[in-house]
C-alpha cells in the first residue's frame, strides 16, 4: 500500500496530460499547504495563493516523464 500523503502516480500522469479532474485533484491535495504558504502578516493573501496555484499548474504541464521509467 502506498503512502497516503502522496498523490497516486496515475493522478500525476493524468494531470500532466491536462485532464481537468486530475488537475483539480492535485490542487485539492496541496490546497492546505498552499494556504499556509500564502500567509502574510497573519492573513492568507489571495493573490499569493492564486500565484502559487498558477505556478503549480504550469509546472504540471511542463513535466515530462522519462520514457525509460515505469
């Protein structure tokens, strides 16, 4: 059994191929960490949170798996 703190490999593969449901699952998985990271002066900064989410999605679409793996 895998680590429950990690997203399933299949979800990552689907998200990198642009499947909207998988991308949403990735964002939901990291939402708490994103909110915590976006805290400035004791308050969540919505612009920072949106920026982190945008960069995460952009990184998903740039990610390429090594064809010799899996």
